[in-house]
């Protein structure tokens, strides 16, 4: 193989498999001399790939972990698997999945060949993840379009549905995407309203980058995107009061951890089949009641009192909803009315009978 860049890519692809490669085997696979392999290994090291060499008859080359993340080569199956995983995570706003996953998905989809994009879309359309009701889901394509516009400093157009159902068309200069764990928001400068706005991404429809470039503006008061979003959300509704949550679950701690959002805290094992969760939360009573019920095991709420009262009321409503209603028997038909008619007059007496 005389094409040096192509040979380096082929060599890198071989080295990224988890094994040690003798120099003679690499030379044979690439059709070059062992000396050329040694020079190519030096080129890869200069590019930042940490290739380790072991001397001796049983020695060889292998790629090891380094101080920095070098570019990776992915085959078709690996690229499809990563794209589907990133789409699923970003689309459901799973806690801990932030803008980095969307940026990675954007970069990957930009370089995927059309045949692989079709495979990713087909697989995504044919699968249905089990949603836990933690928040509104988002189309990953919406996130990637927005992320590309943020990175490329392109103006963005989209339809937007406000909280009261009003539909509007917006043109904005996108600044940042922010994940709160359960929802995605776009912080942007709204050109039509000449002011900064935050948009819930699950309410956005048909976004597209216009191609018009813009010079990024600074957020008010020198805030970053997360600070601005927090202040914006706080201005929309009163901040919920902090609650001291204390719950005992009649299930192993591993079972409960897998079914609770991480921001509620980590339960501690109190026995082989019990655990207890304590922590300060600011979620609504309605949402907490739903999340505790979705753990799918018996539990006891020790506090706060407002949560136990809400659960008691909710339980009564659910019990009433599940209680079959006894149909009221139809009323007995009324007896037929009796007609009372006056007696007929006596016929006149015959002559001689008076």
C-alpha cells in the first residue's frame, strides 16, 4: 500500500482492536516492510496516538490509553450503535446527559454516510423506549439542528407552542442548549421581540437553520446560559418550597436506585430487602407522588406531612375511581290507570209494568 494517509488509517484501524500486533503481521496485512511499519507507528505517535511497543519475539504494537482523547475510527456497526444510543439518550433528556451528548451526536451525524443515516433512522423508528414520565420527550433531530445552529452561529427559524397553546413563528439567534435533567431549553435572542428568550425544546416544531450568520451577543448582566435559564424559570412561577423527603422502600437498594431519578438522592440500605431515602428536594408534591409510585414496590413516607396528606387524598381518589359503581335498578312500571265511568241510566219500563 503506497498511499501513506490510507495506510495510516488502515494501520490505526487495526491497532484500535484490543490486541497486540506483531510488526511482521502488520507489515504483511498492509503489504509493506517492517521498517515502513516502524515509521508509520512514529507518525501515529506524533499525531497523538499512544502506541506502545513491546520488544522480543512475542512483542508487538498496541494502542493504549493516553493523556488525551485522539480521533477514533469506527466501523459501520459501531457508528450506528453510537448514533442510536446518543439519539435515545438525548431524546428523553435522561438525567446526566447534557449538551456534550448532543454535540457528539451532531458531529457524528454530520459525517455519517447516507446509507448509515438511513440505518440509524430505520432502527430509531422501529424501536419504542419505555418512558418513565420524568419529562417531555424531544425529537433528537430537533436537538441536532439546534446544536448545529449554535455552533455555526446561524439564525434559526421554528414554530413554537406556548404554555397556553398559542402557536407562533420565531426567528432567533441561538445561544446555548441547556438540559435541566428532565427538559431541554434553548436560550436565544428573539429577533421578532428584540429580547432574550428561553424556549422549551419539546414545544419547538420544524426548526431549520437559515444560513444567515450572526455575531453572538452577550447575555444580560454577564450571566451564563444556565444562570439566565434559572432566573427565567424562577420568574415564570414561584420557587417551590424545599421539602425534607424521608421514605422507606420495601425493596433492595439496587432495585430502588435503578428506578429513581438521581437528583432525589441515593437511598441507603437498611436491610437485605429494605432501604431508606432522605434528602432535600424542591419538586412538586404531585410529581413526587408519581415518582414514588413508579418505583413499583411498597413504601412508607415518614415526611414531609404535606406529601403524606397528598398521598392519602390521591389514594382515596384512585380507590374511588377503581370501585365499580352499582347500577341503580330501573323503577317498577306504574300500574295501569282505572277509569271510573258514571252508571248507565235504567231503560224505561214497558207499558203495564209501572
